[in-house]
C-alpha cells in the first residue's frame, strides 16, 4: 500500500488555561489520508474540527503525538523549513478569503511565488495558468472589492494552487457564499481533485457540501467518532447518510 500523504499518531492538543486548568481539545487521534482523497471533516460546534485542521496543516502544533505530511514529521523541521515546506506542499482556502484589499487579484495570487523568489516570467505564467483554470483570467487586474464573492473565492483558490500544492486545506470555504457560488466552488474543487489528484481536506457544517467528498470524517469531543466512505453510493445516497449522522446528534439533545 502506498505511503499516506498525511498521517497522525496519538495526536493530542491541550490548551492550558492557567493553573490548574487545562482543556484537551484533541485526544490521541490516529488518522491517515491517501493522496488524491477528498475528505470532509464534520462535527458539532466545539468538537475540535478546526483544531484538528490546524494541527495537521502546520498552522498549530500538537502538544503530544506526531504529524507526518508527505512522509515528513513536521516537528523535525525548523521554523524556516516549516515555512518553505508549507508553501510548497499545502494550499489554504478560508471562509473570509483573506485577500489583501490593496492588491489586485493578480498580485494576491502571485504573492506565494514572490515569497518563494520565483522568477517574474515563471510567476506570470503560473498565475495565468491557475486563473484560466478557475475562469478569472479576465478580472486579474481588479481589486477584491470590485469582485463578487464567488470571484474572490476563485481568487483565493488560485492563490492556494499557484505553488502546485499536494494538499488543499479548506476551513468552511463556502460560509460567505450564496448557494449558487458555493455550488460553483464545489464543482471546481471536485474537478481539481479528479483531474489533478489534489488531496482535499475540507471542514464544513453542510451535508450537501460534504456529499462531494470521497470520505467523511466525523469528529466529536476531540476524537474521530466515525468515518464514512462514499464507495459505491450515489451522491444522493451519500448525502442522506451524512444527514442521518448529523440528525442523530441533534436527536440526542432531546433524549
């Protein structure tokens, strides 16, 4: 079996709130993801979803345990090495887009390349390529405030993809989009996953969004409570399975 693109071993995250208080947000999680998977992470509010995403993507670091990304244990690297590794291996898409309003879409997308000291011609070619993939090549010289929510999100995807990452991390990426823009975003991400084998790890609360994934990871109280493989299910069947899991949590409140 090929080496997983992502693996955690006894991943534990503790927040120290002052003596003698501490809060264990993640409890000894063992998890693997294979290259080319499209994973959705779900769970109730406060379950540890974002903490999990942050700890597997070098945004934060575990209190105990190990995280291996593309075969490299992140604790084995210096801060500078982690920065370079992150820019070359991981792409990030956030709910708030995180685009700089004082820069054009072109400049926002090119920023990771500039930080990596890419040559101007190479950077330009990369920006044009990903912009064409996302259908925004005609608006590259607009500022974010001049673009729709869907266009800004496409710009954010381009920025995440411009370094050709192996993994895209997305935390509630459709939270600020209307249903049409959210649907377009998911079709684009699904296409990236299928055609370019980019591994997608996405946090969402929405069963419809999760139904685009190949595997659901359901987190509750800091542990992975269950996983569901789409397998041979249709998207509709998979959607209803995900809805059933979420509904059972809601029902538990009244029991």
